[in-house]
């Protein structure tokens, strides 16, 4: 596993990628899918799997407004 992503990592992404990740996390939240956001250098990864954190937690952690 790589380190979890922070709002700093999210804000360093280009705006188009920020939008895509925000839409993906909202989709996960709306459909009850748990996930994990990781970063490794310049890579930002969203992992969707059972038993991970709620997507709403990630939306809050990354400071993504609804």
C-alpha cells in the first residue's frame, strides 16, 4: 500500500483530474462503495473495495465541496 492521499495531493492535480476524482468519489458515496485514495509521487489512485473507508470520508478529507 502507498501513503493515503491528502488535500495537498488532490490540489496538486490538474483541474480536469480533480473533477474526475470528485465525480468518482461522489459516485462511490451515492452507491455505497467504500474506497481508499493513495498517492505515490505524481500518481493519485482511487481503490474501490469492500472494507475500506466510506467515500464521504474521503470527500471530507480531500476538502471536496458538494
